[in-house]
């Protein structure tokens, strides 16, 4: 009888081990997969899936299961879907998050459950500062960083007076404050428009025309960016008042913006022609699979998959070792498409930002080109408000 009890105990010990308990790596992905901005969410999903293909669809020897949820570009829906992923699906990681207002609504239930959240796009200042968490990482940027780089570039171009335009939500406000943090001239006007419904900017452009600034800075992602460039030209401002942008022109919007995007510079931490091996492979394989060029949104989602993989590999698939996974992710120890970078104390990247321009390639097709490095090793301006070391 005693021998039988020992055998049963041995069997129980074998079945209770981490290898048996953890049958897969479950990842929840919150994105926008319906409506006008679904093109962005789909690009991010396609890029994430490509990264999984490159990893053999395994992490740390475990198969990967991804549950995609549509936030419909609504904070309340994003929060509901995030809670579902944590409470019902019991995912090991949550990633995606295109919109800052969706992320701000969703972050608390995720990090309170001690589940890692890797933002592949949104970077509101609150999470870089007071709301920073040991369970949050970004594979993109803090919202202010890209417009800060553009502010530095406008200084180089001798811009003295500036008019700011963007949508009235968390990221739009961060973009305005980001430009103001580095631009040395005078901001003579600012408009925050209704988001995401407003696509008519005629009233705002009339104010710009009357103000006669040296330049205009604009942040309008997705379809709004297409409409803005069209209306800027229709208002007679293209070629008259120089336009500088962040996140308004990308590989997804460019086919619709066409020649209107020529001569409109932007700032970005990743452009599709960067020389790093990981970036070249990502772009080439994405083009081969989808017959189009990936966007910077996609590059960040691709990196998110690889950051997660680095953590899972480090603990050999034992996802109970969260402290060890956090330590590994802080190293950014993977081949990022943007090249090597570091994490700050708030888990936002310290990275380079580049000047991006629209040019025509040898075949006469419009494409994005890296023109110069605006700033090296940029760190967000809110990290000092984060209590983490």
C-alpha cells in the first residue's frame, strides 16, 4: 500500500510540473479591425503574424495562441475586450493598442492582474509618468517624442512662427505638447478638432490662412491624414505654407495621398528603408506575402512579438517567472527592426528618430525614404515622474 502511494505521488508530481501546466503561450491582441481605421489594425495584425511565422509559431518551445479583439476605436469597448482577455481567456500577455484613449481606459485591469501589456503603438504621457507599471512595456514611443523630433527639425529649417493642428484626444494633445517642448519659435495658433468623426477641416484651414504662419505642424493618422492633405491643397496652402507632420503620411495612407505627400517631411523612429538586417527581412517577407510595404505601425507590432518571445525564451517557457521575464524585456535583447535600443526606467524606448520624406523610386512609384537622423537616443520627457528605477 505504501509503495502504491509513492507511485501516485510521483505521478502527481510529474503532472504538476510547469511543462505540463503551460501548454501554450496565450497572447491577446487589442486592435481596430473594423471601420475606416481597420487598415491600420490589419497591418499590425499581419506584421504580428509574420513575426510568429519567423519564430516558427513557437516561443520557448511552446506553441503560440493569439486572440484578436476589435476595440472599434472606442475606449469602453477596448476596456471590455481587455478584461475579457484577462478574466475569461486568461492570456499571458496583452499587446496591440493603437489608440491612446483606448490604452488609458484599458491598462489598469491588465496590469492589476500582473499580466504584461506591451503597447505596439499608443504611448500616452500618463503611462510614461505617474501611471508607469512594471507590467507595461512599449515597442513604439512615448507620444511626445516624434513631434519633439520634428520641433528640432523645424528649428534647423529656421521656422519662427507655427500653427498646430490635431485631433482632440489623448494622443493629439501629447503631439501638441511634444512640438512645443522643442520648438524655439512662437506657436501662433492651435486647433484640436473633433475625433474621430471630423473630416472637414475647412474652418481650421481658413484660420491658418489668416494667421499666415511660417509653417504648419499637423498630426492626423489614417483617413483623417488623407483628407487633410487633400483639403490643404484645395485651400491653396500647399507650396505656400510649408507643412510638417507626425504620423500623417505612412505606407498605408501614401497610396491615397499620392503626389500631395511630396515635399511634406515627417519624423519617425522606423522607416521601411532602414539598413538593419531584421528590418530588411521584415520588409522583404511582408512584401512577398502581402504585395505591399508594411507601415511603421506594423514594424512596432513585429517588434512586440519578438520582445515577448525574448522573455518566454529566457524562462524556458515557465511563464510563472514574471520577475525574470521583466528583467529580460528591460534588456531589449532581440533584433529590433529599428536597430539596437534601450529601455528607460518607465519601459519606453530610448531610441533614434529619423527625418522621413516622400520620394519617387526608380519605377516612378511613391515611397518613403530616410533622409537623416534628427536625434539620437531620445528619451521621453516624463520618465522622471515614474517611480520605477
